[in-house]
């Protein structure tokens, strides 16, 4: 099944390769059925997406059972564009639209000459009302952030976001998502520390979106997500040739795969997009969002209900409020 372009909602995932972007999608998808509860919403992977995400979950589950985990396994696909499509609709009905997550490696962004793939990324970025910035949390936190610039490339990410925001003045939501963060969010103090490191580690980016010309159209939420819930960072080793290895271990013997907050990015994203649709009757998103929601009020209600499950604290924080982050009236109609 392939959806016509007018029913596609782009979500771009920025962030270094190995941060855990694909795993985030996979955990979100498998957890989804247990978190949507009584809402009338349904997610259905499109085409190959189901098999690919299921494979990733199998890996994550086996990670949870192993004692010592080596991270950053061969990243041969640094220049590939990864697309995952998930259909969204009401229960027992055909999907109404497709969320297309474009997850790609930082390597693409470094390509100055604009290969067709890099160009594809730029187009997806320009068309994304929601941009997810994945953060490799151990690089940010360990050894006082020694590896943050090398791994997370915060300036490159800043440049990307700046470029999108300069190209037009559409409202946008930036979700900053620290991953592999189990060790740091175990306590309230740790969560606060993580948040403060995120702020300093990406300060030029936050300063930029807080600028008077940009602020009115950009919302930003930091959402740490535990994609396994059971594996915690343990140590970093660096071989003589400079190869970095991040080691993780099971929280305790037999700790189970138990993701935490994988649903939150999706809830915030859908709330924002639904509000743009309902409240901004003009503007460049109009055409996209009319196609996506198609004046299906039952779907609007289902999404609004799902979006009402957003949570804040500890660790999850709206760092820049935007009116479209507030609860939608559609859920109560
Ligand atoms: N320890 C740990 N490893 C993870 C977690 N999520 C993903 N990984 C591993 O990190 C590596 C990169 O993950 P992936 O989702 O492919 O990253 P991507 O390149 O950003 O899409 C893989 O080996 C995953 O198994 C996590 O929550 N904890
Ligand atoms: Mg990936």
C-alpha cells in the first residue's frame, strides 16, 4: 500500500547515527498498543516498515538480556536515507494518513555538494512540521561531555535547524529527545542534571529558537526516552586507534525490556500538528494538513484524546512554549 503524497505527514529525525533513532521508532511502535488505552486511534506500519521495526525490537530485547553490551555496532549505512512509514487512523478502519519518519545519519548533512539523497533529506526537513533531534546521552553526560561535540555534532544540528527556520515562517515543533538515558533519569536530580546539560550542550540552538523573530513560531520540548528501560550505561573505552566503544549493562540480572515514555514524542507531535490544523486556517501547512486530517472529526477527537496523554516532569520539559502545545478542544467536542 502506498499513500498519495497529500496524505503524508513528514517527521524528520536529526541526530548522530547510533543515537538510537530507529530503536525509538521500534519501541514506540511495539509499545503503542499498550499505551493508547481506550482511545479510538490506531497505528499501522506501512509496507516493509513492520518487518524492519520488528527486527529492531528483537535486537533491543536481546540487549536487555545480555550482561555486557557493546554499542555502536558497525555503522555501514551512514549515508543511507532511512524511511519508516506508519499509518494513522481510527480503530478498525483504513489508515487516514501516513506519518513518514525520515531517519538519517549525520553523515548526510556533512555532504556539502547535495547528493540526491542529501537533497531528499533537505526536502523532507522543509516539509516537516515536527523535527526530532535525537541526542546520544552518554556522549553528552559522561566525562563532562568530552565526546559530545564529536558524536552529537551540536553545531551541525544547529545549522540544520537554522536553515529550515530561515526558509519559511511556518510554525514548527522541535522535540529534543535524549536516548540511551536510563542511567541519568533514574532520579529526579539526575533528570534535572540531564536537562541542564542538554541546555548547555545545544545552547546556540536554544538561543536561536528563542530569538524574537523565531520564538513566536517554534515550540520546543525535551523528552528523554528510555527505549529499553533495562540497560544502563557503564563505561567508555577508546582503542589506540581512537575507536570509541560505549558499554552498557543490564540494570540487574534478568531485567526486562521495559521502555519508558516512547509514546511521548508522538503525543506532543500529534497535538501540535492537530492544533495547527484546527487553528490556523491559512498558511503554508494548510494544504498538507487538509489532506492529512481531511475534516474527519472523529479522527480529530481520537488524536486529541491521545494527545491529552502528554506528561511533563521529571526530565520532560517544555523549554519553549507555543500556543499549539496546549490542549486541543477537539477532544472534548
Ligand atoms: N544501551 C542501549 N542501546 C541502545 C538503545 N537503543 C538502541 N540501542 C543500540 O544502539 C545502536 C544504535 O541504535 P539505532 O536505533 O540503530 O540508532 P540510529 O542510527 O540513531 O537509528 C544499536 O546497536 C541499538 O541496539 C538503548 O536504549 N540502550
Ligand atoms: Mg537508524
